[in-house]
């Protein structure tokens, strides 16, 4: 007798279903590790948890605001995301330090700075992958309003999945993890592949693609997701010039449609040429505003000097008692 799921899933959807199961397993493992780190982080010398009131304070959680650790929503409709004294840390070592500012709705912002400046950590905090050590992130957005492109190094390309199924992952939040993918959605995925110049690659495995081709596929997935806020972590690293130019055109298209785009970049010329707003980070803000005002020689020198003086063993600032 065939198992029940065999009747619910058609053969063509098996790779997609396997990838969802794989991602769920990875998420569960991360949750277990995160829970262990949280317990360790808030335990005293005797192994007992600190007092609940202190724990809630450290998580920046206010019972009057509900269970959202990101705090209340931004008050202004023209602000997509507001950061208030935000500190993000890895195991008590700060990556982003006391960051405050606003990201305007519909803005196109580059996040740049030296290696280790906290750029990727900031994106992960905004998307919810990292919990702030202190401070708040406020917005009116749902998780489905975010589209996130991680660094290429964070993506396992050895998983046996086709190009088309990879793009279709952009629709799973709307379709559901176990829903059958309808033909119109598959056609939308093929249309997205055509937009990024990957028409006819539907059945190819992602492991057979070049770095530039794979990045085009990931942009097609973002097109299918149709998010209002798009976060890109080093989207043009290690890809050819033609692919970079064509993907920058897509980013410009998102901006013209009124979407909010944040991109972590290392190429200062790309920043100056294509991004009207810039956040220059060196674990804390060096400059934030119009790109011409931020990307000055003085600011870049300050960021470099600060990077040379970083103390990797430094801990998070403790709040005053």
C-alpha cells in the first residue's frame, strides 16, 4: 500500500518537497543551537538562569508591547525600518554597535565599510535571523514582505535541485510548504528566469551553474517572491561584469517600482554610481545619508583606521545600573 504522501505529491514536485524537508531540518537544528546559546548567555556562574526581569530587559521585550522582540512599529508611513540604539553581537562580541537611524520606504541604500564592519550582521538582524543584544528594530512589515539574498558562501549548491525548483522557493510563503505548485506559478517562475537571462535552464541542476548564472537564478527567485523590502548581501561578489550590469538594472527597476532595497557592497564605485543613499559602517556609524556626502575621503579613512583598532575580544556594553 502506498504511503499517503505519495498521493498528495506528484513526482515532479518531489525535489521541491525534499528541499522543504531539508530546510525544515536545518531550521530545527539552528533553533536547538540558538536555545542552547540563549540559556548559556543568560545563566549565572552557578548555572541558574538570571532573574526573569533582567532576562526580559536584555531581550528588549516589553510585556505591554506583546511578544515581538523587535519592539513596536514605526510611527511614520514614509519610514520602512527604524533602528534605535541597535547593538548586534555574536556570543557577546559586538558586530554592530549602538546604531540609530531610519531607512525610508522606497529608498535604495548601500551598506558598505571594511571587512568585519557588521554589514551582514545588520541585514540578519533586520530579517530576524539575529536577535539584537540591545536596542530595537521597528517596522510595520510582515515576514513575507522581506526578500533576502544571503551571501553565496551561505548557500549549499550541492543539494540536488533544479533551477526551476530553486526559483519556485520564492513562492512557498504564499503557496505553503506542502501545497502543490500550480501551472501558473511555474510559468511565473519561467518568466522570472527569462527576465534574468536564464531562459531554457529550467531542468539544469544548480550545481552545474557558474557563479554568475547561479546569482541570476537567485535574483529570479526574488522576482517571484515579489517582496516590498529586498535585502541583498554582497550580491555582485565574484561574478562577471555583464551579469553585474544586468542585475544592477533589476535593482534599479525595483527602486523605480517603489520597493525598499538595502545592499551590502564592497565596491565603492558601484556604490557611488548606482546607490543614492549609503550607510558607511565600521561596527558603528561613520556616515549615513546621501552617497556623495557619506563616501568622502575623510569618512573612508576614519572607517579604515577604526577597523585597524578593533579589539575582537571586546564585549557588549553593559547597561548602566
